């Protein structure tokens, strides 16, 4: 298949491009001038210069393409002005989907986030991971990033309802190679490797190998039902941050931090950090939105994607091993 990929230089997008190559598909990658393409090293792709709001670039890049993967998104938990993020995530999604439909793509895979899935509620004994059918509303989108992605997913559902062949995927917390930027999850791993994490919060994520997420996108194009959404996660990947740090300690031989920071202390520090950021212009290391998200254990059930798509299930420990090896091999840590 001839595939059009937005966000190809990003963490998921780069791994998706390599996965498409490995399966014999050709790739056209929408890339802004100056994009960091280190994650695409060794991949075979055609560059389409432009961005999500460039109608001509989208129309030209999608011409003759069979599949469209809209992976690109503006991901920020703190900005002085959130308008550009909304424009990119919401209006950019509308423009990509419209162009892909006009080009006659047989499948359009939109990359959302588990941030648009209802969060688990803590019970008396355990937390039950949630799935695609868990009730959720815009009111639960507690920060501009999540709200912009929610609105973008609404756009994707609207296009599917109008007959566009849109399938939605909701990745959880990808971990693994080619995390160039790095992502917030990757930054935690780097901080651990650099011994720059003296303490931790009582939070949790669903850790999934990024290469499984990439393959999940392809499986969504091959087998996904139009209008449906699929959590791309790991059935055994619902770990607390403390569990992930303990596994990193086993992998590396470095000590895991033993001090747990109370949520109220972390939130107060984040407010101070953001106040300083408004004067300095530098993004806060721990945004308030990030700390508020960390109050909940973001645990999810990917059974639907495993059952209907055949989503691979690489052990989360292996994902951490591969991430550590990639960061070391590429000079991120000594």
C-alpha cells in the first residue's frame, strides 16, 4: 500500500514508518522544514514538505495514497498561548481527514490518546482498568491538551459517521526505541538513568512497547472497523510508577528512588514552577496539568484491540530494556 503519514518524525510516527517499510508498504511523510528526523534514520520514505494546516501539501501528498495515518499532534501540558495547539490538533485533524477522504483513501487511521478514555475509579480493593466503552465526556478533559485531543476525536467520529473510512486508535504510554525528543515517559527513564530522580509520585500508567503501537496502527488499517476506537496498550502493563522504577533498577543495576512525594506537595511545587515560567518563558519541569494527571492511575484494558486486531503484546519489561539500550546507544546518557 502507498501510505501517507503525518507526524512521521515523532516517537510513534517514526516507529510506524519503519514498521510500514518492514511490511513492504511505501511511505509519504508530511514533515515541517527543520523537523528532527533522527528517528527516521534508515527508513525509506518520501518527504512531503508542509504542515497540518497546509491544504495544498495535504492534497498533493495524499494523491494516490491507499492509507492515511494521522499521527501528528501538538503535545504540551503548559503553554503561554494554547490557541496554536487547538488549531493544530482540532483544525489540523479536520483538514487531514477531509483531504484523505477527497483523495479516496480506503482507510484513515486517526491517532488519539487514552486521555480521551474514561479513567479508572479506585475501589475498596483494587483498580479496574477501563476500556473503550467506559463513559466519558468533555467535562472530564481537565487540561487544554486532553481537551484539544477530545475535540479532534469528535471530528474523527463525525467523519466516520458521514461515511469516511476512519478508524481511531488510542495508544497508552509507549516505551521503546526512537524516543528522540523524548516523550514525558521517556524523560522519566532518562532522569532515572542520570540519577536525577530522587523521589516519585504514587501514580501509574499502562506501559506498552512503541513497536506494538506502531504495528497496532497497521492492524487498524487492515482489520479495524470504521468508526470504532481501539486502545493500543499492554494487558500486563498496568504498573505503578514505583513498579516501573523497580524494573529499571533491575535492568540497570542503579538504585530506585525510595522517597514518595505526597500529591499535595507536588501540586504546590508545580504551581510555583508555573508561576516562575510565566516570568522566564521557560516551560516548567513539572506542569500543574501533569501533576494533576498523575493523581490518577491511568490503567486501561486493551482486550478489544488484542481480540479484534491481533495487537502484539511484548512484555513491558522488554519495552523498558529497549528504551534504555536506545538512549545509551544514542548518547542521551553516559
